[in-house]
C-alpha cells in the first residue's frame, strides 16, 4: 500500500488533538501507551525468564556435572579404573570420583542441614565454578581434615576461615555401648560464593580420603560425576558408558535430575507470554474503537474530501495510516523501553530496593542472588512482529467503513 503526501498530511491532522475530538485523542493516547507497555513487558519478561534458565542451567551443571555414574548396589569399588575408562570416551571432558552424603552441620549451638561432597583436591581446583568463586581462604589449604563451604552457610553459622564445624552423619556407628551418632570436627579452609542460594548455603567440600573415612566407605565412592562437551548429547555419552563399563552401574543425566524444574520454567514462560500478549490485544481493540469513533466524527470531512475528488482508496489509506501509526509508534516505543529496562534490570532492582527499603528479590526464594536478563533477538523480533501485525490489522475495518461512506448521506445527517 503506497501512501501519497495527501494521505500522510490528512492522517497526521487527524492524529492531532483538537478540542472537539479530545476524547478520541485520549483513546488513541491510551492505545499507544498500552501497546508500548505490552511490548516492553513482553520483552522484559522473556529476557528475565531466559536469564533464569541460562543462569540456573550454567550453575547447576557447573556444580553437579552432566552425568552421574552410580553403582547398582550403591557403591563403586574399582572407581579409579571406571573413571579412567569413562574419561577416555569421546565427548567426555572429565570423570570425577566422589563420595556424597547428607549431614547435619553444627557450630556455636546452631545446626543446619548440609550436603558433603568428597573429592580430590586437584579435582576441586579444576572445577572452575568453585575455584573462581573463592571469596575467603585458599584452595591450597584444602587438605586433610580441612573443608570448603559456601559463604552463606558460613554466615548462617557465624563462622569464618580457620573456624571449626562439626558434621553429624545420619548413619550411626555401632559400638559395644550401642549405636552412637558419628560426628567429626573439620577446619574451614576456604569459602565460596557462586551466587546460587541452594549451593552457597548447603554444600561442603572435603577431601576424598576424609569423606571415605567419615562415611565409612574405605577404598570406595558412591558417585562418579561426568562432564561432557555438549550437554545436549548426554544420551549418546550414556550409551557409550554402558557399552564400555557393562553391567553393575546406573547412569542419570542432568535432564532427568532437573526435568521437573526446567519444565516448570518453560511452562511458566509460555503462560506469561500468552497472558502478557493480552495487553497488546486490549490496546489493539482500543485502536479499533477509537478509529470507528473518529470515522463517525469525521463523516462531514470525508464527504467534503470525496466531493473534492478524493477516491475511496485515498480515504481508506488516510484512516488506515492514522490507525496504524498509533500501533507502530507504540511498538517502537515499547521496543526501546523494553530493551533499555532489560539491559539495566539489576541496577533498577537495586535502586528500587534502596528507595523502598524492601527486598524485592530474595535469594532464598529465587535461588539466585542477582536478577538475570538475557535478550534473545529471535524472541524480540517475534514480539515486535506480533505487535506490528495487530497494529496493521486493527485499522482495516474502520478505514473500510470510512471508504464506503456515502458523501450525500454523510452531509445529510450532519
């Protein structure tokens, strides 16, 4: 559809606010704001949902690995040989023997739950997500009965580097005096803060030898964590592991371990997109109603234009351009607002928290200590394209009605 200078001039005049059409101009203004807010909100929400998924996926896989190899009977005896054979497989970057177990952590009269992960010092230093997030102490001291714990766990226990914590195992030891709880004191060598509340407040790393003694697994481990090149190809690596090792082991990948979690994020993301799209639809209906009222109000003007030689096509283009301009301007404004907000969302959050004095993003609830946002170009184009489609669709009916208006009837009823 080609718009001439005449159509652009008349459409622009109809968009201007005049005293007689003040109410119509108010409707057009609200429609523009509605589309802008709808587009901006969709861009921001999609960016935050993408940020959540990416941050959680990166940190979960950075700490837990892509695959876990466990024994059918629970423990792995010849774990060093198994780890070497798994490491040699194509697509595998590392295979780390571990002893994992739940414990109760006590210190200074305070108790909380914790998850112990026993692994060799060299393996912990190779775990970049931990090694690069040490906020106190050093991994060079990760030897013997020294442990590395999360910074939030240390804060909740009011401890620091060099202090001692006592770990209590859920499995008791049988002695001549009966069953007694198995507990042992360890020295804190370092603190880490990876920015994920669940890990920073519960994970405890100790040396593999110390963990084998504490959990009474001499010369054994209960898990081998496997990292692969491509997390999306874990099924291929799982098949290779079973072909290489044979029977006696069970494997589970990150998708199985976290399926419900990431599925919930995806469902929430889709539902939010659907709900927030209704904001744009409401604004579009406002454009339709506003344009219908404008056509009715401009009936005499349309008749005069027709008698002066304006064709039906010119009238249609005038009102189509008038209505579409509202949607296009609103979409562009929402696009700029949404991208600007998403790029500075963490700064805005901190400013709002300082202004209101409340915690708007509690790490205990949302798992992460910072509000993430990742803008994907394809999603932004999808949102903008949808808004522009509805913006061009909305004024078609009012413009068609204006073009079909009979000049004689319009002047007669004025």
